[in-house]
């Protein structure tokens, strides 16, 4: 029995075995001495182990809770976890603790914002039901309104008979990670919104152009009527004259509305700021990988690489719009590579050219035929079954609004390069 116990200690079992064998052969006094020495050695080893565990408990940057009863009435926490919960390490952190001991400075809610009953918290379930809980997310809401998102793991501690006698829990604070994801999602939504807005903008501009023509004709005809007496020598009846004036007034009003609408669309909601293009490129790549990659139907892996010129001057742009252009180009490049069923990388480059910064997206995809390059930029031109054909036309109008140029060149070997410039001297509307 004793021998079995020491065997649990692994490497030390041999020493214990031989100690016991020696004790068996020796005299009583000798035996006691040998056994006492062995007990002292085991105590020292145990003490070392306990110190190691205590130190780990204290320094590990993960919140840890330990409960030694199946109802989790007492949870001891390490300093990391105590800090997250706003407690002292000496305090009982258990929500199922009796009376005064129960912490009241925070509540735990699930991701839908519903209060979690005290006996339904992960460690409580784990200790009571002997079950392991993994990757469980909860929000801890503090008295001052601060919310901490925790990723939890809980495992039961079992007694010799295999019954749960407590639980250990590990808690990682993922508040920062979650809010970064949240920011990313919001930015994506903003890009999608800008995309819709610029589509709407293009449609309004097109519509305004279409409406202006008949409006101009209507007012020309009305003016011709006003000049009728001079040109024909016949007077215009008063009623008719008044009606013609009314027609003119109304067409002018309509013209004014159209003009206001187009200036409104042109102004959009652009907010020019000075940006480091390389930072913007890196952001977009991270965004593409985290948000667009999972949404794309991709059979092959398309590596996304960068070749960024250092020390580029900062330029004044609307960052959301330029991000949108990059997202469009990168997405097209990946789609063209996928269509060609190749695994060539997509490379985003930045460089300084005469009086501008140039950004290009190269792919080894299907490529573009020289004779169709201008067609690609037409609104609604698409060769994809689910394409809309607005990406390139919107991108081009955004870049031209920034005083730059966007074009495409076929690559020497395979695929195409879409490139655009952003002038260092931003046009006046960006100042
Ligand atoms: N990198 C590329 N390689 C080859 N063809 C491309 C590339 N980018 C765009 N095209 C062509 O230009 C068309 C228009 O692109 P776009 O305006 O973004 O609309 P969509 O992506 O919805 O088709 C695409 O359908 C495709 O035929
Ligand atoms: Mg596209």
C-alpha cells in the first residue's frame, strides 16, 4: 500500500522502494531512523512542490480560482483574478458563499446580458456535477459599470472515489480582444455603408444629369414662349404669359433641388485626415484576413503579402474611402487568383513616385485583356456570376475625387496589377 502511494510520485518511487527494502532488513532503531529520514525527505519534496504551485498561482497572468467543497461556498483566488473581480486575495470570491462573505461588488451575466444564477456559474456547475467546462464566456459587471469579458475554463477536483469535491477555474480577461473585434466589425460596417453611399451617390449624380437635360429643354421652351411676341409680332394672352412664367419658376425650382442634391452627394461625409499609407494598408490586410477571408468561397489559400516603401510622406485622404478602394482591389485580386485556380500570392505595394504615393495590388490570376481594360471600370460591368460590377467604378471615382488616378496593367507573366496614386498636395476640397 505504502509502496503504491510512493509510486504515484513517479521518479521518486525507486528511492522509496529501496528505502523500504532497507528498512525491512535493518534493526528496529535503524528502521525508525531510515523511515524518519524518508518522511523528512518527502516533506521537503512536498514543501517544494507546494511552493512551486503557490508561486505559479501568484504570478500566472491568468485568473485562477480554487474551491475545495462541492458547493463552491469558498473560492480562493490568485491576485490576477482578485484584481479582475475587484477583491482582495484574502476575500472569498464565491457567489454561493454564505451571508456576509458573498461578494456583492459585481454581477455575472451571459452574453445576452441575462443574469447568471449563482449556482449556475461554471465553477459551481463543475464542482457540483463533476463536469469540465471549456471556452465559456461571461461578462462581469462591476458596481461602477465597468464590464470585463472573461473566457472561462472549469474542471472538477475529484476525491479518491471519483466524486467531485471542488473545482478549479481559469479565467482569461478578453475584454480588449473582444472590443478590438467589435471595432473591426464597426469599421467593416462603415466601409459597407460608405460603399452603399457612394453607389447611391453615383446613382444620384447620374439621375441628376439625366433630369437636368429635360429640365433645361423645358425652360428653354418656356423662354421661347416668353419671346413669342417679339419673334412673331403677336401678343401673348395674359393668362398664357402668367402660365409660362409659372413653368419657368417651377423648372428653376426643380433645377435648384437637383443642384442641391448633387452638391450634397459630392460633399458626402468625407473627413480628410493625414495618414501613413503603410499603416492603412496593414489595417486593410488585417481586416481582409479577419473579416473577408472567412466570408469568401475559397478553395485555395491565397497568400496576401506586402512590399511597403519605408518613410512615405503622410497624405491627406478620407481613410475610410481609401480603405474601401483597397478592399475592392484586394478582393478582386483574390477572386481572380481563385478563378485561375492558382495559389500565386496577392502583393500590395506602396512606393513614392514624383509628387504622389502609389499603391498597387498585383495578382497572378486570370489577368485582363488589353482591349477590355476600359470596360472594367464601367458601372455594372462584371464577369462574375454573383458580381455587381460597381467595385472598380466606385474605386475610380473615389481616387479621382482625391486628385489621383487608378488604372490597370497586365502583368508580364500572369495576372494583373491595379494601381492608384494619391497626390502629396491634396486638392483643395481636402484641405
Ligand atoms: N484583379 C483582376 N483580375 C482580373 N480581372 C479583374 C480583376 N479585378 C477586376 N476584374 C474584372 O473587372 C470586373 C469588374 O470588377 P468590379 O467592378 O470590382 O465588380 P465585380 O467584382 O462585382 O465583378 C470583374 O468582374 C472582373 O471581370
Ligand atoms: Mg469587385
